[in-house]
């Protein structure tokens, strides 16, 4: 779940700037967006009586990583929609091309695209489960 003060406005931005599709509209204060075989819920903070205290934390209290294809096009799309760039797309030794930005509400996002298979031992990692 991601918390935004204006759910409609956030959904409009997320479906314009990122590869999300609005899947389910529960109310004006709660929507489900899908990407590939995953989903996120966009909702208003504190919308439920039993809402966790984390709904009142600042947007920077968490970070989302979205696995994508066509990262360069998506990065330009997000930037064109008003994202504040933190890191331009760059290739990394662990086989990922990644970039990061803040959405207009200050939520940090990372886009990550696999560009080659790598052996974790080559960059100091350890594969525990195959």
C-alpha cells in the first residue's frame, strides 16, 4: 500500500508516468494498480480506523523498486511527468540497469531492468537459493 493525500491525482500520475494500469476502484480513497503479475494499492493515509501508524509517516520512510523492461523510455516518461531525478539510468556489475526518482509527493522510486545474468560471487554476493 502506498499512501497519498489525493488518491485520484496520484493514480493519474502513476498510470501516466509509470507502467501501471488501474485495475480496481474501491472508492475515491482506495484504488488498485497492476504491473505485470504484481499490484499496489493507492489509498489515503489513516483511511481506516485500524490504520497502522506508518500511514502517517513521511513518504521518504519507504522506497519502491519496480522491475521493468525499457527502463530508459520509462525514466524519460517519469521525468516528463514531473519526477525529480535522483539517479539517471546506469548499468551495475550485478546485472541491473537502474535509476531512481521522487514522485511529486516525495515517494522514492527505483526502476530496475535486468540486462545480463551475473554470478553473485563476481560482485561480493552469495546466492542462497536457486
